[in-house]
C-alpha cells in the first residue's frame, strides 16, 4: 500500500483545526493509500496546538510538529516535507479551508497516471480584493518576464508532490525558500487543477501587504534576473539627470560652471550607486548562506512514522 501525508501549515488557526479535519477526512479514502495528516504549528499564539492534540488523541492518523516560534509558512512547509520524505507522496494544503480538500482524490488520480506534481491555481481572481489582484497580476507579469522557470498566475502552494520531487526540493541549499519557485525550477511531469475563489471561513489572514511584498521580493531574488536591471535603472536615471542639466545649460538657466558641476555630480552618483548596490547584493546574499542557521526549530512533536 502506498503512503501519503497531508501537510497542513497552521498559524493561529484554532477555529479551523477541527473543521479542516472534518471536511478533509471524507476524501481520504482511496483503497491504495494509507493516509496521515501532519499539522505543522508555526509558533501559534492561540490554542492551535491544543486543538491539534485533541484530534491526535481521537485519530492516530493525526500527527503534529510544533515550532519554538513563528518561522513562517515556507519553513512550516519545509518541516512537513522533511518529516514526510519517505512517504510515496505528500499533499500541501492550507488549514483555512480556502483550498478545497475535495480535489485530493483528483490529485491522486493524476498521480497514479504518472504525474509527479499536481498543483492548483485559481480559475479567476474573482472575490479577492481588487488592490491585491492588481499587484498579484503585476507581480506574475514581471516575475515571468525575468525568469527561466515561469509560474502560472494564481498558482497555489496547494499541491501533490511525488517522493522524488520532495527529495529534489530538500536537496537545495538555498536559504530563500520560495516554494512555488522551487517546485517550478525542479521540473518533473506536472498537471494543473483549477478552482474558484473560496472566502476564509474563520479568523483573519496573517498575510499582510508587507509580508506578501517580502515574500514576493525573495521569490524574485531567488529565481529571476530582475535584480540585475536595477543598476541599469540607476544608470538611466543618471542619463535623465544629465539630459536635464544639458537642457538647463542650453536654456541658459545653468552657467557653464554649474553645468560642469552637475555633470561631475551625476557621474559620481552613477558610479557610487552601481558599486554600492552590487556590493550590497553580493555580501548580503553570501551572508544568508554563510550563517547557515536552521530554517526552523521544533519544540514539540508527536511520533511520526517515516
């Protein structure tokens, strides 16, 4: 019999732990699979862990990992994959019921057809805040223009992954863990399933605009070449400043001395901007790798069969 783990990152989801379990377990009934639900408590400040422990006492298929503090969803997914690397496949799904568990049987069907990644995406962005939709569409357009491994607009972390994909993911030593980007980069035969937007049932999303921006920036930094055009933008800005200085000189707003002074200042600005950015980009990227801090720390865990 094949083994499968349902990985459920959870942060301040005490009201969703049991509803998620009750709505998901009816779909965990394929005769060829032995199921396990692995909640990863990402340093929740509410009673998320207590609710998970209650379920674990009722159903021995429910397992959990609990972090020493909040490390973020990317770390929670990584921990779940690390704990499940010996399973035949895994499914990553959010706890907030915005991702329909009824797709799991369809994912398994495609997995048995030979697909090693079965991922999901929103059929449309109808129902999402308009401002968030605007920035999301802009982000995917820019990301896909400057990367060799583009992402589907609206692609979700909700996906089924074969054991080989999980091991490929864990083999990467990157400290930036842009999960969607990594799974696009590793390749493998894949299938996409679409679903309509589902509003959150309980609680509020912990993804602020600031955290989404940081997440997106890290993804750009890890997988696209857009960062390399920033010095070019600085150079073009300098050219515009120079052009403005020339225009002011020709219009006799600037004297010759003022023009030469502005020209010298512009050139210095260009050089310093390029060198400073390049040095910062190199040193900070190396610092993240050299520190080699763990991606997460586990404070408590149930017994997990590997």
